[in-house]
C-alpha cells in the first residue's frame, strides 16, 4: 500500500506512469477490456499521474458478484463492529493526510490547502459514520394496544452503486461509501475518469483498514461503460450519484425502470446576497473564497453576487482589487491561490461563457485562459468578473463551473430573494447583512438546501444534511444522519405479548 502512497507523496510531480488495477473481491486485477487510460496533472499535462484500467460491463458484473457474495456476512456483522473498521479507515486517512492531499493536488489540481480540507472531510465522515454503528436510531413508541411493543429499525438495502465526480475526489466517495458500509451494504465504486488515482489511494486504505474482500469494489473506466453497467445491473439496488444534472437525469430515468433507490446530488448556481448594510470587507472575503476557491469548481461555488444598488460600486471595487492579486499556478506551491481547471474541455466550456457574458454584462476582470510562463502546459483560466448582469441572463442562470463571477444589481431585499430563487438549481446561498430581521427572513425565503449568514456559499460540515432543492437533486441528502436514509430500508416491528389476537384500529375502539 505504502508504495502507492510513497509515489503519490514523494515528489511534487508524480511523474509515474505506473499502471493501476481494479479492486474486485479483495484482489487487484486487470480489466477484461485489456485497455487502459491515462490520468494527467491538470497543472502540467506533460505529467502523467498514472495509467488506469478502462473497465467495462464484464468487470462490473464481476464486481457486483463479489459484492453479492460478501453481503450476507457483512450484513450479519454487528453494526458497532462495522463501525470499528470505519474508525480504522478514518485514522489511516488521518495518518496519511499530507500524502493523500498532495496526490489529490497532482491529479485534480486544487491547491494543497484545499486538498487537505477534502481529505479532512473524508476523515470527518468516516468518524461520524463509525459512530452511527452505535446509534443508527429507530423509534420505539407506545402501542395503541395493551401488552404490545412497537418499534422501527433500519436495515441495509443490498449492493450500492457509487458514482462520483472529480471535484471532491476523496470527500464525495467517503460521503457515500461510509454511510453505505456502516449500515451493512456492500459497494461497487466507479470514480470520475479524471481522478482515478485518488480513488485508488482511498480503496488501498479501505483494504488496509480491514473491510472484508468484496465489501468494497473499485471499477475505473468511462461513464458510458462502467457507469451504465452499474445503473443497469439488476443486482445493484441503490445508486448514489454526484455529477451534472443532465447525467443524473439520465441515470434516474434508467434506474426507474427497475424501481431502484437513487440519490442524486447535481448542479448549482449559488448566490451571495449583499445587502446595503453589510460589512463589505467581510463580504469580499466570503465572495472571493466561494467564487475562486477550487477555481470555481465546487458544486457550492458562488457564481452570482446579488447586490443592493447603493453598495454595488464599493463592493465591485474591492472585489476587483482583490481578485486581480490572486496568483495562479500549481496547487503544490503554497503561495498559489487558484489552481487549474480540470481538463482542456473545461477551459473551452468556461471560455464559451465568456463570449456569452460579453453580450450580457460588462467584463471587469479576466476573461481568458492563462498561458504565460509555467502555466503554458496547464488548464489555467484567469479569475473573471462581470458586472451589470441581469438575473435572467445566461451567465446568471447556467452552471459554468469555473472562476467566473457575475455581479447582479437589484433594488431591494425582495428583488434579491426573487433573483436568488429564479434559477433551476437550489444548492447553497448566503446573505451578508447586519440586520437580524433580514437575516432571519433570508433563512426562511431562500430556496436552497444550505443557507449561510455572513459567510460565503461554501463550507458545509459533515454532521448536517448536505444537498439541494429543485434540479440540484431528487430530495435525498448526504452527510448527517439524513445520509442513512439513502442506504437503508425501514422496518416497523410489532411484538404482541398479550397472548391473544388484538386487532389494531378495531379492538381498541370503544363500542359506538
Ligand atoms: P459528470 O456528470 O460528467 O460525471 C459524474 C460521474 O458520472 C463520473 O464518474 C462520470 O464518469 C459518470 N458518468 C458519466 N456518464 C455516465 C452515465 N451515462 N452513466 C453513469 N455514470 C456516468 O459530472 P462531473 O464529474 O463533471 O462533475 C461536475 C458536476 O458535479 C457539476 O455539475 C457539479 O455541480 C456537480 N456536483 C454536485 C455536487 C452536489 O453535492 N450537489 C457536489 C459536487 C459536484 P466519467 O468521469 O468516466 O465520465
């Protein structure tokens, strides 16, 4: 195991074109396809992070079989004992935090301070869910009949298909796999093709932590091959997916034919509202961190600042001055503020929104890819700000997933609420104000799964539910104890110790 980690952490550039394998039934194996693909460092595409198996439907079938074989024993393992393995996994992640973080920066590009945060989220959810092994609360309630006991318990669903994006390549798989496993399900995990190394490192540690063979299976490869096969498999009873809204919709349609449980965490178009009484310096800090952190590639990234007109100019001045100073570069350099975008296609997509934005608002800063000096071989894009954007403009409506911020002036609080809510997504929102009444109104009025007061749109903690309204999802939540709902069936149990037949709703009614 440490060989992989040593490689990942030893040098700033991984420089290794080592070929990695799938993990099925506790063994590292090649794909049936005989094909591999490369993962590249987005800060320098000449740097090959590694080669990975291009898995296919036959690999998925083997992984599902392994998960099926492992299920009876894992299900029968007492939940506190399952939890102990999660604790060990969390501790291993903590022991290897720095190496995991640097490996993540090499493959995904986020600056290493943020990569450490990503790993920390994985550790936090492992420990939280390990504790669920001793909680996993159901209800014990009085019965309406005498000498009768009534309670509910959670039970595992079966095999969980876990399909994840590249932007939180360790946190998101952990958010999904930890609750799935502690509740007694087994897992087939397909990571994004841009970050297979991060997934491999995680699964290495899971094996070392003691998850029994077949409990966790890793199949790398394309969405159309591996993802489809997981979704279509009749033996995978629950799918937990994070990614684009369009991909999520397709998955849900296909899974619906088999009545599978499907949890979807999808796109966002998150807004910070700045009211006229706000602390503008604090708001500037929050907006910059939310808009340009992770190069705007967080599902909770702020891409709209909705501002009351009297403070548009002073806020814009502060934003522009600060954003202009942000340093682009390799995320391994601790002085870098903004790392690369994930791949050249992302640079192209963000660039296409700049063309749209020029017709809708005024370009204040940035507006193009950054290729000077050391940036030439990476997927860098300059932090970009548009002003004078209207709420229904495309750049204020569509998820760009890059370092592009639109400033949307509005007349008052009511107009701000309308603008916040007038999008197809509903993940995260925030308000900067010193007026406690307006703060409480915003908490009530914003149609998002997460609301921040006097903070940016990012920074969720793992013990509260995470997810969004509208086209950000389908009503499920990750993290917190809400995450257990995705991976468990409820069972209501009645025990009658009266020694006679007692009919609910009949024998306890007074004769009329
Ligand atoms: P994608 O939808 O492109 O991919 C997500 C995952 O789905 C990848 O593993 C991908 O595989 C796989 N996939 C692609 N096609 C299929 C298919 N037909 N069947 C099954 N699986 C498939 O999203 P990104 O990875 O680009 O992630 C960015 C998106 O994720 C953004 O929209 C962002 O907002 C959202 N997101 C939402 C979060 C939330 O909690 N709401 C959190 C984080 C991100 P492959 O990589 O091989 O194509």
